[in-house]
C-alpha cells in the first residue's frame, strides 16, 4: 500500500477579520476535507514572519488577499520559495500581483519593478491601478483552451468575484511571457486575470478571489486543484 500524508499548507497573509476572504478560509478547508476527502493541515503565517519560516517544508503555499502586505519582502519570499522548490502555489488578488512582481524581479531581472499601491511614485510600476476598479464587482474570465486553468475550471468562460483595484501593466507581458510565465485568463477587454508557470507542478495566480465564490459551502475549482496539488507534493516527498 502506498503511504500518503496530509498536505501541510502555509497560508501567507496578514490575517484580519476585516478581509472577507480570510473569514472564508477555515470553512473552505473544512469543505475540502468533508466533501472532497482532501487532507489539509493549514498554518497562518503573517508576511513579516515568512522569511524566517521554513516554507520549503510545506507542501503548498497560498499567498492570500490583503495587500498592501505588512511585509512585501515576506510576500515575495513566499512566492520565490514555492517557485524554486516545486511547491504547490496559489496567489489570489494581492497574491497574484506579488507572483508577477517576484517573477519580474527574480526571473526576468527587472530589479526595479514596483507595485503601484505601495510605491505610487515609482518610475517602473509593474502593478498599476486598473482603469476601472473591481472592488466588489463580478466579471467574466475567458480561459485559454488547453491551459492548466482551463483544465482546472472545466470551462472556457467563468464569472468571478473581485475585490481589487490593481493589475498588471500590459507593457510587461512580452518579457514575462518570454521567461515562461503563461497568461491564460483574460476579461472581455483582454486584461490579464490568470497566470500560471510552465514546467511547475502547480503555480497559479488569479486576480479574482476564488474564496468569495458562492456562499462558501463549496470549494472553487482553483482552490480544490491547489489542495490536490499540495497533496501530490506531500506524496512525492514520502516516496523520495
């Protein structure tokens, strides 16, 4: 019989009762266990504590909404560890934005790439204010056929919930794509909503918040796929 284990997931973010998605997380973890039989053991890690935490010892890292984070360094560290160690990673809303920021700086060599929310006067803003704020809005996401995102969703078009006002400056799309980041979800105007990393076991970011889908009694496919990927990482570590 093959030995299995529960996936250890790091929930990286500055937990707050005022962030609706944070309040949803415990219930969604219960849904994963009860409805899908996916074993997850989750640990909340504030962003200032992330650099001193052995994130490489986790099977999954979920960089949660709630930016600007108390520690941008901690958020970027969480992305880098998951990316470099082949750990399952999900970044939602602010987590998506910092996935792009870490990739631009570390992989693409754009050292002065900045987040416009935390550094509005920076000359090289990778993450910029959206033309129309998506705080409290829903919108269509069109998924690229054959992509991981499309396989996870099981459809080519979905309606998702947002709570953000910042996104990627599309001037950086060619360079990010050239280095292996795939953009596989767009709104009806062609603005990026989903990113994934080619060659990684599971690394995905969504500008929307899958935590807010429905009433919380069911798991969004993205969250379920992330948890399943973390379990696969756990199984891999047992075999090795």
